[in-house]
């Protein structure tokens, strides 16, 4: 199941479409915290796909949720999660929480 969220940032033309996949068996909390005056945080269930818009300089923090605590597991540059126009993926697969061969419906 894919979730699609639009960004809250006013710099619409500078935004890129991104995709993150929780390929673990754990609940994750993802957030972007390095963009001033902008807030993005979502819970991503195991196997869930998250489509979102962000600035290229944004970093997606991946927090793994375990027994009432969240542990920062990874930080991924949103530019490496970028979705191409044809909705194919062109991101760095060195991060253990990403997946490279997915297809999604056209965003709203």
C-alpha cells in the first residue's frame, strides 16, 4: 500500500518527488528535520511505501520503533530517494531500508 503526501513547503518549484520503502519487519518513524520552518513526520509500517515531496537538500531520518522508544537507524538524502518522471526509481541502494524496483500509481 502506498501513501502519498504533499509537502508543506512553499518552494513548490524546487521540490522533488521521493519514495521511501520500509523493507524491514519493524515499525519506523521517518522525519525531515534539517529544513527550517518545515515539519514532516510519518509512521511507516513494515512493507509500506511512502511517496512525498521534499527539497533536494532535505534528509530523511529513519527511526526504528521498539518497545516505547525510537532509535535513529539511518539518514538518507532525499535527492537519493528521487522518483523519475516515469515513476521509476533512481536512488542509491546502499541504504538498507530502500528498495529499487517498484511501481506506483500516478500521484494525485
